[in-house]
C-alpha cells in the first residue's frame, strides 16, 4: 500500500494530497501542453479517481476545457500554477508533476505527441548545465 504525497501551487494557497501511486508519467509535447507550460512539454501524472484530497484553496481553482482536442487546463487564480484535475472522461486525476513536493512513485514514463515537439527541442539535449544562473 502506497502512502500519500503532497503538492501545492506556487503561491501556496492551493494545497492537496494524493495517493503516491501513478501508473503513468506522460511528457506531453502536444501544442496545447506547449502553450500552457510555456515550454516544449508538460509533465503529467495520471492518478486514480477519488485519490485526491484538497487541503486548502479549492475555491481558487479555475478550469479551462478545450473540447475540440479533449484537453483541460486547471490552475490557481492567484498565481497561475497548474493544479490537479479530473480528466474530461472521468477516468483519471491529472497531476502536473512539478506541483508535487516530493518524488512520486511512477510505473512508466512515456513521451507522447512527440511529432508535435518544438523545432528547437532536439538542440537542447546537448546544452550546458548550471546549478543556478550562469
């Protein structure tokens, strides 16, 4: 039996806990995830329905559903950070991996919609690495 893992938005107004058992981590390169993340992909974990417990700030969640592509964005009204949400077909809780306060237990990691990745992303694999600002 797995325990719980906590998470929060950037400003800390929204806090939650969820079962620390994720079947899948998707690194999603679709155009919609690029727009909401401001990067080449979003890191989305898929958890069990009913496994999420809001600790504070649930009233600060805004949700946008893009029905043409069955896509959702849920975020804090105060700071804009992505927060967990129930997917449109009601089969999973989607959690932005970066919203968690620790390292989650994940069964599988996959890149999806890879053909939609940004033209510049392949060049990033061979970049310099710094522990802070250079």
